[in-house]
C-alpha cells in the first residue's frame, strides 16, 4: 500500500467523490515536483499515490482537482482545486490525508 493515501467524501451529497483527479507533489529545493497522480475509486479512495518504500522526510502537497469534478457532477463549486500541504517527519509511518468536500467548503485532517 502507498505510504500516503487519501479519500474524498462529498458531504453535500453524503457519498464518496468517485472519479476525482488527485496529484501528489514533493518539495525539492524551492519547487514542487509531481510524484503521483490518479482518480478516486467508487469508494472515493486513492490508495496508490506512490510506491511503498519511496516516502522520505520532506514537505508534500496533495492537490484535489475539485473544479473539474464539480463540473462533471453538474454542480457549481467555488473552489477550482484544493491544495493540501503537509510535512512528513517520520517516513516509516503511514499518512492518510482525506478531504471532506462540499461546493462552498472543505476540511481535511490527518487520518489513520
């Protein structure tokens, strides 16, 4: 399993956000470099953002392409994308970074 996983829940509809594109970046010097990309599955999860053993202590950013997903769903959303930046200090651990999403708000947290 990927050492960084995520899932997206559409809190306005009370269901997983399937088919939402997500990409993962790692900060290298002064820039972010893409290291993973994918679409959420039917359960709103993206378990394979990176290969096991590739996680390093660094700053990472997950970007959720919410605008395209809202458009596909026929919903007028306010946020075209949601970037979530976080620091990894213990690369031997698993990191779950979910997104709770509605057209006019979002929340995230470190899950288990």
